[in-house]
C-alpha cells in the first residue's frame, strides 16, 4: 500500500520579495509539516506552480490544472498536481498612483488578482484523481460549503491505495464525494489514457517517428505549446512509446522560466516549455524542437538523425498509415479513443519485439565480481542480426536506456509482462503477417485489448460523484481569500486516518515470478521467411554490379554498389559473389586497376565481415587445417603487388 498524497501545499504570491519584475512565490502552508522518512519534501516547488513566472493580473482568470513531474536524487519521480486560481487583492501603491492621476478622485482603487496554487505531491501517477481531489477542495472554498477543509486535507494525506495489481479502491474525502481508483494490472506497463493518440493527431506519423528515433539515440527533444496540459501529455506519450525501454535522462514536461538555462546542458533530455519562450529556444543549435500547436518539428542541420533499419521502418510506417486510414474511413467506430491509443502503442510493441528478437541468447553472466553481473554481448547481437554498420541500433545498444533494460529484464527468474510474451512467442507470427495487412491489424487489436485491459482490468466501474464549483464562481466580485488551515487539527485527523487505514488488509494481487522464456534465436533482420531479400532481383543486383566493375562502367557501378552491399548480408548473395568472381578468374580477367580493385575489396570485405562475426559468435570454429589467411599474389601492373584471396577459402568462410 502507498499513500495517495505525500504532501498538500498552499503556494501564494510573495508581496514581500521583489526579486524580479515578475514577482516570486512562497509556500504559505504545507501538510504534513514534517517530512516523511521515505519521501523528502520537494524543494523549489513554488517555481513549478507558475512556470511562466509569478505575475499579478488585472483580469479574472479561470482556474487551471496541470501536472509537473519532479525527479529526486534517487531517480524517483514525484507527480505534482497544481490547481491555480486568482484571488482579488487591493494594490495600495497602484491606488495611490491612480488617485494622483485622476482629477475627480472618485474612481475606486484598481483591483488586481494574485495567483494562488493548491499543490498535491504524490509518487503515484493518477492525474484525473488528483484533479478531482484538488477541484473538490477548491469547490468547498469558493462555494463556502459547510465542510471542514482540515478534514478534507487530512483524509487526502492519510488515504492508502494499492500501487498495482488491478484492484479498485473506493474512497471519499468527506464532502459528499465518491471516488474510485483503478490500479493497473502491471506497473511495468505505461498508463497513457489517450496521450499517444493525441500526439499523433498533433504532429503526424513522420514527425512522431522522428522524435521516437531521436530519444532512442539520445538526442535532445524540446516541446513547446501554449497549453501546459498538452506539454505533459506529449512528454508522457513520447516516453511511453519507448517501452520496454525506460528513459533515464532529465525528464521535465513543464520547465519554469527561472530554469531555462537547463536547455543548454550537454545531456539529452525531454523537456516542455511554454510557447512564450519560443524566441529563446530557437537559439539552441543541438535541440530538436517540436511545436505541438503548429504540428511541426525542427531538426538542426548539425544533427544526423539515425532512422530505424529497413525493413522495420517501412513496416512501421505502413502499419501506422493503415491505422490512420482505418480511423478516417470510420472502421473503428465501435472502439473508443482510448482503445485507438492502445492500437498505436501495440504497433510500437511489435516493432521492439522484432528489433530485440533473440536478445536473451546474447546475455552473459559474469562471475568475477562479488555479485554476478549480467552483460549483453552487443557485437554478437549486431553481427547475427546483420546490422553491424547500422548506426541506429548501435546507438540504442550503447545507450543508458538499454543498459537499464538488460539490468531489469536480464535475470532469468522474475515477473513477466506483455513484452516478454511477445518477444518469446509472437515474433514468427509478426513476420508471417508482413504481407497480410488484415492479419496484421487483427494482431494489433489483440495487443491493444491487452494494453487496454491493463489500464481497465474491471469492466464494471462503480458510480463516482465529485461536487464541482458553481458555474462562473470565479467571476464573483466578493470572494474571500483562501482561509488559513488549522495545522494542529489536520495533524490530529491525519494520525487517526493513518491508524484506521493501516489496520485494513491490503487488497492487491502480487505479480508471480516465473522462468523467462528464451524465445527464438537471433537471426538476421533481413533473412525473413519470405524471399524478399534473397530474391532473384537481389542476386541480379550483385551480378550486375560485378559485371559493371570488370567492364569499367564506373558510373553504373556507383549506382548499384550500395544495393549490392546491402544484399551481401544474405547468404545467397554471398554465395553469388563467390561464383561470379570465380567465373571472372576462369576467364583470365583477374587483372584489375586501382578503381576496380577498390570496388571488389569493398564487396568482399562486406561479405567477410558479416560472416566473420557470425562464425566468431555462433559458438562454432573452423577446423585448424583451414587456411583463412591463404592467398596468391598477382601482379596487377604498375609494380603493384596485391593480395587476391583464395576463392575456395573465401567461399568456405562465407558459406560455413
């Protein structure tokens, strides 16, 4: 069981300090007054209550709500829900100036409004529950209901809820409300609501894929918008798309004005700022900027953004495009927007299952330390996947997110989730569905239903009731300031509530541990069940490229060489290379000039490099009698002595 709220804070405008023209905020009251032993009080919370700066207003503004995420020194996140409203105050200095300027002296003093924030700090991520709780406290205050604020705050800070397990928790703060907390089945799976679907709606498929690749390759990503809620949702959505990886760099969905210098830090980050600072952020040269209001992203010229390897990039784009067209044509009317959000997430889950296929076969247990350490053999994985020269996957495997992935998911006996089942048992099904969109959509929907069930495990939701403020209550002329809360009374009621709740047995389901399934072995990402990569067309590319080289058609060679090098990652293409070179040797055409020799060596080096890694890390060794370094010397003219690999030995190495 965990506390629903760790701290309740009242933050207001500081009239005594004039540190800047915009003003400062100060903590008026906090509950409890002493820090919890397991959760220290967050410092600098007043900066995040008004990210745009503490400013007085001459207009009556509606209350606003948003969630700020703070990360402590132990990398634990604290979710700070802020409800901000404005209190009417008399600016005496302004009144004197107006009275001096007006001749009649009959104009009343100007009325200004100062912001005040009610803040709820929690280690749990329940934004809608926190919105309802803070809204209830505000309703009791603004409508002058006959309910004790001390009792509301005490009940809020003493409420205990299960962290996960799919159980439900009904509770009431004591103001005629009835609220329900629904915990997810697995706390390892992100809870997104509709944030992922909204992000794709705001930015589009290609822009979101670019941001997805940017965070995986540890680039800096910055969102800006006029809506704080939109910033929080966008950061949440982008991070959730990384699952099963976890983002380990600075994550600040809403950055206050006083901390804008953080944007110049050398470390990667995911940060959101208000659009009023757009002129300041455009000076950043190494940051990818996403405009949520305009639906555009800006990638600086100095950033080389690595893309997903083919064919995964094409498959992901196609799946997302089919989903978008399906929604536009109205085929998904029976599903709600939340389920569409899960369908998009399911597409990315399938992507990671294909990308990390067979990762467990490359895990190694190192026992030279006092405590065993699980190590991931990156070179073996890249070689067997045929992605040695792919900079995207190389950056992902070298990143901190993947290091955390190995540390968390490396142990062979632990609680398993949806990703473990997918990467172990569904990869072959995913490959078989590549050329069949209806089957692919069916599988996506099956995964989406599991993600939806994780967030909503109980189909029968209890009736909820939360009183709301009277419409237009913030426009009233005479509203008393937020009252001073009796701290002693709150402490007394909190102790009673904690004693009462701790005696209640927890209703939670504990995840069962099991042996993690190993799944299929590591195979080349291009060697699929179909004959796409090893088709006759690919082999023809290799043959044509070799013919162009020996015929001194260098322009055609330059055009076909990249495709030929990609084709050499397949076994059939490497076999074709040795056969074609053998035919040209028999035709006594083995004398090459510099340019021809360079092309041939590049092709042979590519083929040998792929196969060398496979031989080295597959656990098999060539026989000692095999002369891998055997070669014959040929005089290629101009006194140049060049080593020409024995074709028989090369063929043996490539095909073994």
